């Protein structure tokens, strides 16, 4: 899996790479790449989205300042390469990061790209612009950025309040495209304008998304494709059958489950498939301000009730990983050692003992065999959410909790949980990069828009800053382990598992670099071509 060490990315989502076919022959020009999409995104604006359902179809429209090199198996600071920036440099005190920008780049509407677009993008992300994003899930990434300044049309500088080495990694995420100054946030939701290899054509909600080749792309000779078409098919089995029948050239990235992968290989043996871990945790979100979940004993009981291995065995035939907030090893670079993780309540191997302790906590809170807690378990209405939610409901019965499944459409899901309009839920958290700054600040800092559980621990938040400034990787890792352990002990957002999933494409699709977090890391399909 492609772990994004520095950029934590989506991200996420995360990090594994596989090159499908080294180009023995010259790439062919032309053709439309047909991909099915798992659901209908809430809008076309990546900066306002909290799901890679937005990144996958719309990242080909954009460029970043910098990006991860797509064919490096594990992302790190060393694999970050220029994109709209030609080069970058840190100041001597490590508090200013300056980018020299590429000249001659044009937006899809013909206007020139300049440093003003960089400043506008980050002013909006930091909430300093008169124009506002409707949702701003990654504002917490830029808490340490004091200001972004320009020096002429082709130089932009990020001025930090304190050193933050991971800033460059955050900027390389597929969640960090540069937006045009002259296009409003409202327009970007419905008709995005970028500088990328493909131009937006149309987005029909619940039907399709279409992109066409940008003939003026600043990378000469790219892209090879004439366009990309995404057909929205929420039913995963229906989508796979269509892929097997040849109606699609590629599956939605990292969406093929292990059982469905077997169907693909039996019915389309020539299909190329790659299974990798991905930087997406399946977790429980608990509204800690909503009774009875404001009671820490009940939250602790939830964590103790989990049989994580059962989830992995049932859903992925054993192909999954148990971890904390950070992506598990060996793909992840920041995960706790196994012996440390097993000291956390609920992570030990004795499930019966864990659940007995959970039942005692529930009885202490007033529940028991004769008085169960009835609760709606909210989740997003796609299989990767619904399936584990059903298992969770079954497991909670063992501790006197009767759950009722409450499914929510994608367009409503993230706004619903961001405004804390739920009591208990099953969520998937895609990390845009494998870096602690991204995970900790975005998901656990007090007041962050993506802190869906209202968890707030000021002492832990101070440790976020300590690890963020640490330049010694080994020292930083130990700090990260202690923070992650504390987050799990606090039941901030109980992590159930990390999945391993597949991506498949037809044998005539060439030049594909599939990454678990291809979408998070800015995968644009610009090198893909069809050998038909």
C-alpha cells in the first residue's frame, strides 16, 4: 500500500503503487476511459468535500503546487515532486516556505495562472477570504500558517507561526488543488475550472460525470486519453457485473472487495487486479455531547465490545489490519508497535473478557439483561459503510445495546455528522496522507470541522504541537505512538479496522499506476492510454 509518510492521502487515501504495464510501445492517443463510480458526490468541489468520491472524478481537472511521484511504492518527503511550482525552499528558521511558480500555465477558461491564485486558494482555506467555502473540512491543516504572500506573479510564500515540516506533505495531497481566483466557490461546486489534464464537461447527479482532454495542458503530449466518463452505480455487485461484461475499462479505485475480486478473476481472467491496504479506517463515531453517550463508561463499553478480527474475517476473508489512528505497518510509517497496541483496553485478544468488562460498565450506567439501550446507528448508504455497520449492530447486542440501522445518502452524510446530528454512527475516515499532523489536527483537534465526535483534550492537543515540530523521525514516532495510544484509551473515535481492497482494469488499459490512495494523492490518469 502506498503510505504517505509525510502527507499523511486520501488519503488519502494511502499508499501503494503498482504499475500496470511498463510501456514497451509508444502510448496511443485517443479513446474514452470508462469507469464506474460508487456513488453521487455532493458537489464537484474537492476543497469542500470529505470523501474521495469527490477526488476520484475531479482531481484530473486540477494541479497542486507539489505532488507525490505516482510510481514510487511508498510516499515520503523524498517522493514529492514539482507540479504548478517549479521549485521550493525553506528559510533558515524553517518558518517560511517559498515556491517558484511555473510560467505560461493557463486555466481551462484561458486566463493565466499566477501567484494570486495560490494566495486566494489558501486564504479561503484559512477562512481569511471574503468568499467562503460552504464546508471546509481541512481548515485545521493550516492552523500554523500565519499568511500567504506573493512576490510578483510567479512566487508565493507560506509564513508559519512555528516550524511545521509536514506542511509540504499536506500540500502534496490530492486534497490540495489550486483553485482559480476569478471563479467563485459556488461555481466550483457545479462547474470546476482547473489547470489539469482534463476539463470538466458535465456532472449529472446520480447518473454520470464527464471530463474531456485539455488540449492546452502545460505538460506537452499529455494526456493520452480523449476523456474520462464516470457512470454512477451505487450497487457494487451490479457495477462489477458491468465491468466483467466489458462495459467499463476500470473499476472505482480500491472499491473491489475480496469476495468480489474472486468473481472478477473467475469471469474475466484477463483482467488486471491489484489488492493493497488503504489508509482508510473503519471506526465508530460517538456524539459525546448526546446522552447517554456523554457517559464515558458507555463509550468505553463500546470499544471493549469490538471483535475486530471478526469484521476482517467476514468482510475481507482475513485481508485487513488492526490499528489505531495511524495506518498500520508495514504500509504505514507511524503505527504503534503491536505489543503497545495490545495494552489498550479492547485491543487484547481475549474478546470474552473484554465484553464481560463492557457489560459491567453498561450495568453501572443503568443497563443490563432487562433494560437494553436502544439506539439508531447512522451510516452512509454505500456498501463499505453499511456492511460493517450491520456487523457492529450484531456485536453490540452482547453488551445490552439494540441498534437500528439508519442509512444516509452521501450528499447528506458528511454535513449531518459535521453538525453532530447523530448519536452513534459507523464511519470511514480516509486519511489524505500518512502523516500525524493530517490525522491528529483534522480528526481530533478541538473545534475541527472533521472532529465528528466533539472529542476535546487540550493536554493531548499540546502534544500534537510537540510532535509536529519534532524533526528527528525516531523521536517523533515515539511521541506519535503515545498520542495514538491515548486517543484510543479516551475512546475518541474507536478504530475497528483498516481494509485491504482491490482495483481492476481491462488488459488493454495501459500506463496505470494504481495506489490505495490514488485519489488522495492526486491521481489524474494523465499517463493512461488504451491499447485497443
